[in-house]
């Protein structure tokens, strides 16, 4: 049937949010629409009336019941994921928890968390809201059989252990709600519910579905999703932030009745910083850590988002040691047949970087634990400014100096947008130095200490403990192998295996590796 004159056409629709001049309770939608493209937290209060107006409109429609479009959504879409378990990634963050809780309520399923431990930011948010954390995935009776909707991740490596081990996992993964790139190995044999959007947080995707489906959102859920967007977008300041995230923060603060959003964000970030500092070096290197393989180079990038970097730098040497242990540990594996612990040098990480992101100043530094890391950061971030990680810090490698242990990479803050692309580009486009892929004597030495000294690193149930002196001696053999010489001074330094070498030069590193 052809459209008759007078019926609305695509270009001639009446929007409920049209600016009506002179109308009572006039709401300035247009100005808000323009602002939302670049809105910051401090702008939100200038548009409070508009935001409240929009919120009230949504609430009015909820009270009216379902319209035709939400009938369709409710009948055909929300029912798709009914009773599924919604679960986020390991190294769980606020977006993964909030996304699982918010989506489970929306789609009428069961929320779960990927692992037992929760970071300080998640704990703070839940306590502030007065909400219990969702149960652990493993503890659910249908953990091994239930239908699953992944939220906030799709890489196998980041899945909760039961799913990671389940080779038939794709038979029960029925949905994905995510804002990450879809991994090459994420394939399904049957059609899948997928809602992936290039937005700054997964929580924004969930909230927008509430709006579209006219599903009433509880104040607590609104608060939780708000916290998640603030966390993932670093207060709407990270480069991953999109207008959708800004819009969702504005409306969620209204639905969640949050007056001072900036204060909430600061409290979230401070809680996370305090928690990270309390963890110690071992966890700092392994917490928010992701692995990549580029051009045969096994690269690990960890990120610490903090409101102040000084407490992290105070333990810089411990972190360097732990980064090196972490690289070695990547070569550890369990022989499935004999149940024996094995180690393969070819599985060790070539390069482990730790970026410390200052969420207040919006800038980052990379902590460097060895020559491969130094080469990569120097190549990937040519503008970087080099210095010692802390006053009097010792270089953890004979091939770099103390003044090469920290690189200020400026206003880059995102692993996804900045760190990974720049490192990948460097590894792909610049020929690797000859020594880059060779086995390292320094790693061998560390491996020997880890293998022979039982107390060097122990896992006592929940907590990992490590013997600082044992590991220090593995990294700094005689504590004389010091890289404390200034870069370029090229002083001979006595090294662990009794040879005198010039530090800092690339040729020297090559000679060292040829031994
Ligand atoms: Mn996320």
C-alpha cells in the first residue's frame, strides 16, 4: 500500500524531542543533541532540565506500557537470551560486572562473575549502591551446561575457566554483547545473538537497549551502569569515549539520582588506586594484563589505571622483577598426560610491558624491565621521554641503564587505541634486532633460581607470596650488575656471569646474546 499524502515520511517525521518554541516546559533538545557529541561531566549540569525532561519522557512511556516497537523487541529479542547466564571476562572490571548484572535483568537471565576476586573499584561501586556481587560462574548449578551470553569480551583467553576449557563452548554460547573487536577464532556453527557496537563501554550498549525496549530501569542498575561507563571511559575522557557513552552517562545520572558525577568518578578511581597499591608488585603485573602475538613476538601488556603514580613508582624495582618472572612463567605448562609441571623457553613471553595510566592527568608512563621492552617502546613511541623509574633505581638488565627504565609516553591512555596499535605497528614495520628472538641468559638465570629455590615464589591458596631476596638475586646476580650508569656514559659494568661489558649499546647486547 502506497503512502498517502499527509502520512509521515522518513524525512517528515514529528519527533517527540523536537524543540517547540514558546511551548510550556520548553526543553532545549537541539542544544543538548549538539552538546552530547563532545559533552564532559561538567557540562551535564548545564543541560539538567533537558536530561530530566528526557528521563521523564522515558518513564512516562514505561508507565504507559508497551508500544508497538517495544512489543516487537520484547517478544522477539529479549526472549532470545531468556535464562542465559551473562558473564564478563576474567581480570574482572566494573564494565564486566555491571554489564552482566544489567543485561541479565534486561533479558531475564542470570548474572555471574567470571572469577572470585573483585577489584577495589568494583567493590566500592557495589558497596556504594548497596548491591551484592553476582555469584561466581563456577558456583552456578548449570555452569557446565547452561546457555551463556558473553558480555564485554569474546577472546577465548579472557573467558571464565570453565568456558575456556570447554571445547564445545560455542554450542552453548548463544549471545555476545560487547564493545571489543571480534576475535578471529570467535565463530559459531549456529546463528548467534550479537550486539556489538564500537562504543566506549559495554554498559552503554546495555542501557541503550533498556531505552529502546522501554524496559523500566531500577535506580541501582542505573547507578551500576553509570559507574561502569565512568570506569571504562575514564570519566568520558579516554579516546574510546563516544557520544553514546556521554548520552548514557547524562541519562543514567538522572535515572540513578546521582548529583555529583565527578565526585563519584573520583571515588571510584581512588578506590581502584588504593586497591592496586595494596596488591603489591606480583598482582600489579598480572592484574589487567593481556597477551598478543605479533610477527612471532609474544607481547604482554599490563595496564594500571591510578589517580597517582607515586605509590606505584615506590615499588618500581619489585615490579621490574615481577615482570621478568611473569615473562618466564609464560613458558610454564602442565603436561596433561603425566601431570608434570614443564617449562618451554619457546613459550616464554618476549616482551612484557606495564603502562601506568594517570587517570587524573590523562597521561601514561611505561615501566621497562629489559632490553626487548626498551627497544619496543623506543621504536613504538619515538616521542617518549626516558628517565629512571625512581631515584636510585637499579636497571634489571645488563643491557639497559637505570635511565632507560621509564618512558613517559605523554597523553596516551588507552591500551586498545594507543598502546597495542603502536606496539603492533612497530613490531610489524621495523626489522627486529638480531638478538630479539634469541634465548636470553638473563631469563635462563632467573629460571634456574625459580626452579631450584622452592620458596622464591609460592602459591598459598588465595595468595601468592614471593621471596624478594631470592628473586632480587636472580635478577641482580651480584647486586653489582648495575645499570645505574647514566645513558651514554658507557661505563664498563660487571655482570652476573663474570664478564665486563659496556652497557647501553646495541652491539654489546648482541655480543652478550652470542655468548
Ligand atoms: Mn568494557
